[in-house]
């Protein structure tokens, strides 16, 4: 963590801010949990054309067979932004959440924001009566905990998770799974 950020967070009443970045297939959306702030020449706003972030859930560390997760609640601005945020192409989009501190006098970030979570959109779901949209997110380690080994040990799946990595391209010798009723049964009588 940045030394200036640590000092600001240790102050009497620090003004903290979350910086949430959605790397969607066709654009990047940058939200903050209040007001606006500029970081790396990029503007983070509380209200964007996609709406506002209502809540960033607790970032829970995985234990044993669980992976780190977080639920992000959005209030879409209109039906178009709602449709855009539930589109199938959004699934798998990278989301980063940073914690920063703002100087009360200048309104600028103090130090370099700290990365809390790098994850991807997994499942969108509706919640409540106000039209809130929740994105359940997962981390890359979640894919490693999937029990479906035969799907994971294929070249297409491997390159989906790690583009340009050809570790499974020429793999041979893996057992071919024979599905039930896919081949003739063995004869008990010869």
C-alpha cells in the first residue's frame, strides 16, 4: 500500500473512496461511491450513463474450497443501460475495485489507490422492487476450483481463461471419456 495513502487513512477522519472500473466489451465504465475524482487522467463519477453503484458488498476471502467473491449492486439509469449490463457479452468482463483517500482541501486523491479486488462479472440478477441489478463476481481462482476436470483440460477452455497461452494445444494421451450408452456394451457371453 502507498505510504501517503497509509498516512491519510491513519488521520483523524479520512475521506475514503471506492473506485470501481468495469472493462466492458465495447467501453470502460468508471464509478466512484460519491462525487467524482480523477485518477490517472481518468474521471470516476458517482453517476454515469449506466447509472449508479448502490452497494459494493463485502469482499470475502475464500476458505478451503471457496474463492474470493463480491456482489456489486447497480441502479441502472434506464432500460437501455439495464439491457447493456445484463447482456451475455458482459459476463466475464473484468472489474477492479480500488480503495483511495481524498484530500479534504484539494479534492485530489492522496497517494496511489490500493487494489482491493480484481474479478470478473459472473451472474447478473435482479433484486428488490426498485429495479436494482446485482452482479455477482468471481475471481480467476474460482475457475481453478471447478470440478469439471475434463472440460478444464481442453485447449479451448484453457485459452478462454488465459488468451495466447498454448499449453494444451498439442496435448495427447488424455483419456477419452465414453459417455453412457454412447458405445456398445461389453458382452458377458463370448
